[in-house]
């Protein structure tokens, strides 16, 4: 079983394109002598993280989205440009500010989130803008996440982008991140997060999110339920325990790499960016025999991100992973 990218040859192709939120992670970096948390402003947003993670591993990447007409928004565009991510389809809006995520870290490096995003700039992208952007970039892989589904018009815009990308032969990658603070209820989140599953070729999901979306905690059963939507490659991340994957009838488990954790923010996005980079480098074919090596490489990249603070600032370059 394989997935083959069938896009037509063109001059403006970008191998991996993310659509969705580029935001600022106000990330806790420690406390002062009185125990008051200290925060630093890091660039982030899961789709943005995936684009940068793949770019740092020398993939050809781009981003589609809106940021605020403010210092944070211009800083995000500058960051993309510095990292080599195509920004031709990133625009600013004066309608609302750049989205902020407040990321607090516990003693084990685990995260909790609060958001200033009602609305945030990323939610204001329209279907017309998104479709035109996909046509301009002609992605080999289009990646998106579930935070785009919390609001309109970004929900309809993302679905429209996915549909046109599929029509043009792109592979579709999806990461259903669950952030409780952004939903009215878990039931609404599950409904919306499941909505695009039938459009997806590559799925990265945490074990907790697998349970949410399938009702099963069994990795074999849960991944099979995803594959019944037509998803070719399902990857279930298990934290320090590694990754379980399903490719058709084939399943496997790749061990994680244990490190001293500074911050887990961006680790899953690094993992996915590393997987997509390798798929793009193999002419957009998914070959069963290569998946264990692809996932092991991505685990290594993610472990490096975990060992350093921040999401994008912590992501490794290709020579570090090799």
C-alpha cells in the first residue's frame, strides 16, 4: 500500500505547506526569587511549527495564514523569512491582534495553555484567500490542525484549502490538537475535530486524542478506526515511550529517546515536520519498508526539541539530528 502524490509539474511548487495559526507562545521560563513566573515571547502555533521544523531539516516549505498588524505579527513574518519558509501567502490584518498563547510549564516539563484569541488574527482567514493561496503555492503536502476549526471563517477556509489541494493531487496531513480552553465543550471539539478525517492521508495524533476521537485506548483498534476513514498513515505519539504507527494492515512501534526535558512544547510538531520532510524527499511516496527509519529519525528530532526551551527556537537543524 502506498500514497502517491499526483500533482502536476509546475514552477511554483512548495513541497510542504502549512495552513492555520502562527502565534506567540508566552512561555514560562522559570520563576523569580519570590516564585513569580517569568515568561518569554516565542514564535509558535502548531502549523507554523511544522513548517519551520521541516524547513530546518532542509525541506522546501511555505505557510498560509494571517497575523496581526502589530509587532508580534511582523516578527512572525520575519521569523518565517529567516527560517526559509515561503511567506508569499502570509498577510497581516488590522481587524484583530496576533493570537497569544500563554504556556505554563510544570516541574516535569508538561504544558498547560491559556489563549488570547477571541478573535485572533489566525481565525479571520477566508475561503477565497485560502484557495487562492493553495493555487499559488501548489503544495506537495498540505498540513493543517484542528485549532482552525474553533471559529469561522477559518474553519470553512481550511476545509476549502484541503479540498482544492486534494483536487490538485497533494497529500493531506492533519494533527488534531485538543486545547480545551478554545472550545465550548469537549463534545463540540470532538465533532469538529473528526469532521475532516475523511479528507486526510497522514494523521499524527496523541494517545489521549486517539481516545477522544475513537473511544478506544487500544492502539491497534484506535488506529484501525482512523484508517477506516481512508487515512493511509496513522501515527500515535506516546510521549517518551515513542510512536505507534499503522500503514494499512501493517502496525509497528518505534521507541522514543529519553532526554532531560526542558519543555515539551513543539515536540510533536517537530516530529511531524521531520516525517513530512522525509516523505517529500522520497518523491511523496509512502513506502512501508522506510517508515520505521522515518519515524526513528523524527523521534530523534523531537527529543532534541524537548531538551531545550521554546517550540521553534528549540527545533534542531539537519546536521544536529544526523
